C-alpha cells in the first residue's frame, strides 16, 4: 500500500460518526467533490472499499483524492443545506452541475414612474418585475402584442418625473392620437389611473384575463350609454382581441388552476429538468435546465438540485402544489409545499407534457452539438452505443442484414453499412439467395452472412465493429453459427433485433435485453434496421417487377429474348406494348410477330 493510501486511510478512520459535509481535494488543493453524510466516517470509508458496484466515475474520482476535509453539523438537513451552498461556491467537477446556457425571453414591468412593459433576455435585481421565462420568442411576442393592443400603456422612454410633467417639458405623440396611450407625459393621466392598468397587465402575465375583460366591458358599456359610439367600438375591438388571444393561448387544464410541474429526463452523463408554471389553467412560464450527473448522484438528488436552482434563479417561489415524477431528496426544505406524484388523470398528462418539452429541448441541444461540433457529437454517441449494447469498443462500423421474399419467391437479402452512426450508402450490398429453396429465413441468413464475411476475409478487408441481424433468436443463431465456422465469433460482436424494436438478443442468451426507449442508441438501431428493410424491399420489388414483365411477354409464341429486349427498349412497359398499334410493333419486331402480339392481347 502506498504512502497516499496509508495517509487517507488514517484520515478516514479519524472522521466522526456524526452528520456533516465532506470535501475531496486533488493534488493541487482544488475541491473536486462535495458530499453530505448522516455518518461521516461510514460514508467516506465506502469510497475506499474495493467494490465492483462502484461506477467508472467513482473509481476515477477516488484515484484523484489527495486530501479529505469535513465539517460537522447538527442534523442531516443542515448537511443538505451546507452541501448545496458549497457546491454553488466551488463548482466541483464531480458533483451535479447545472449547464443553463440558454438565455430565455422574459417580459419586464419596469420600476419607474408610469412603468413600461418590455421584452428582455437579461434579468437584473433592479426592483422591476420579471415574468417568464417563456419557452419561445413567438409565445412572448404574442403576449406582448396582446397587452399593447388592449391596455393603453406608454411605450416611450421619457423620464416622466413629476417635475418634468409639471414644467410641461413634453408634448403628446402619435400613440395618443391613435388611442394607444392616455398621455401621462402631459398630465392627462394620473399615476393612480395608470397603476390600475399596470395591475391588469400583471394579471394577464399571471394568466388571469378576468380583470381586463371586466375593464373593457365596463368602458364599452359606459361609452355606448354616453353615445360615444366610436369609443365604444374601440373597446369592442379590444374585447375581440382578448377573445382571440384566449383562443390561441396555451390552455392546459380547466380543472387544475395553479401548480408547478417538474419532470426529469435522464441520459448517460447529463439530465434535463423541465419546469412549467400553470396559473388559472394556462402556461405562464416554461424553462429547461441541463445538468451534468456527477458521481454517486441519484435521480432524486438531480431533481432536487434542479428545483432549488429554478426557485432561486427563475421562479423565486413555488406553488402550494408541485407535480413531480418522484419525490426529490430535499423535499423537506420547501415549506408549505405539497409534492404530488400522479399516476393517471390530468396531472399525469401535465407531467407527460413537461417531459415532452424536455425531450424537445434535448433534441435541439443534440442538433446544435452535431452542427457546431460533429466530432464531439459522434464521440458521445458512440460511447452511448457502446454502453447501451455492452460492447468492448465503440461500434464505429456497423453492418445490418435483412431477408426479403414473397411466399418463397424471388428471395433476396440486403446488407447496409453505417459508419459513425450514419449510413454509408456506397457500401450497401444486395444478395440474390442462390442455395435456398422455399421460404427459409434461417438458411437464407446463413448463406448471405457466409458469403459476406468469407469474401471480406479472403480480401483482407476490414471487419465491422458490430453485426445486427433483423430477426429474433432463430436468425441470430443462424448468423452466429457462420461466424463460428469462419472463426471470427470473438472478433465481431453480433446481436439480433426482435419484432419489438427495444428487444435485443445476444448469442447463447435466451432472454432479451431491453434498450432505453428515451436514449439515442435505440434511435440509431431503429434507423439501421429500417434502412436495411427499405433497401431489401426495394430490391425485391425490382426483381419481382422484372420477373413479371419477362414472364408476361415470353408467353407470346415467337417472342424470344432478343425480341423481348427490343420491345422493352422501345416501349419500356408491358402496358405500353399492349397499347401499341400493329404498325408500331412491326417497326420493332416485324409484321409476323406484331400480328401475334396483337392476337395475344386481344384474346
């Protein structure tokens, strides 16, 4: 045992059996991991026990530990709070970390005399009120346009101090003449009247349209009774705009009024937490954060970290009811909050809607990564494929086989090649099955796999990193027997795909392995299987079509191969040969044969 191991063993043995927070430091004195524990000695000692249950990340972390620090606290809850604070301060590389690099659009109600409503992407602690974030710019713009259409607030950037208005520093603008502003700049509107309008705007941004509707209906009625019909018409138009906006807004539930929804989508080394705020049955905020999973992190820890981050930086509070897929580890930190884990009904549908939003965000992230850094995207995808399919190396070169026949006629097979997760179409191959009579998929699979890899071995060509057989245990066993006969069964891994696409079979294992339905490896495997199926079916149809054309024309007496080819070169299809006149046919095959063709089709 090395001096380092002896020293760390002594440090661990000296730790108390009390709750607290521990910190692992590397050789440079940098904190690389922060954890909490009910018993510091028991928890920290578990890292240094040789165990196969430790993940690769934990083993790498332990190799880098040079020193251990600890802080004793009064309770496990205090340890949780301190751990959260230290992680935020030091950002240790092996902890759960948030990667919220997307700036979402917000709507801000400025803190000023006669507040303006504006769009922003920067949230400042300046006393202004921020609403959002919104999942898309179009959603934010539609809300802003609606507010400006129905509520007459100022849009200018003038400093409307009481002194400036009293001095008569400003004059009315075009917006006043259009009826979109009541000219507070010249004292035509008091701050109290303006505050009523901003109060209605706040209600709209919180998802409550009732105050605006009451305001418009009341003003329309008063204007009509006073015979100010033009003004009444203007309020009527704004009411219509209100109805139009409500019909286009995202109304999620008429029964569930106010709640917050959190969902968690896990990948290999990252996770995505989506947050939706529901007010009066409508979505008023939507946000997704990305987390790196760190080491030794549970999904409950990840959900808890994401909720804490969103509360502190985005929503600033939580509804009394919070819908979650499972209980977060730090649920006790949120006072007066009821966490609901729905199994069915509208709340479960809301949770699924949130999860769908997280999937969309992940797809956008993956697409951006593929465009900006294709090499990094490919490396990440190949690592995920290797882990999900339990391979010794990355499957950079994949080949997939599929059989195709119609009741045993015209049996063919296809082999498609994928490199780095993408189709390499110039390497696709078709096979005419030569030695099999009748519909025998197992024998057909044996023939084409043997022909493919015996030729590659003869030519000294590159063997694939993975072979996929479209079929269950029977096709897989047939192909694996060929690999054994060729002596390459240990050099090339092979799997079979069942009809249920998430089921994967391995040689000599009767039980299927289920791929993650949300992971990228399943999408790649589906793409490969579908491509092999498409390529094989296309070739089979071409062969059937050619066989039908040949058999149809060859039945005519006197029409041999030479005449057949001449007719197809001229007319292309049997139907056009059937429609041709005797004179047109005679130009190609002569009068006698043309007469026989006409007689055949007329009969």
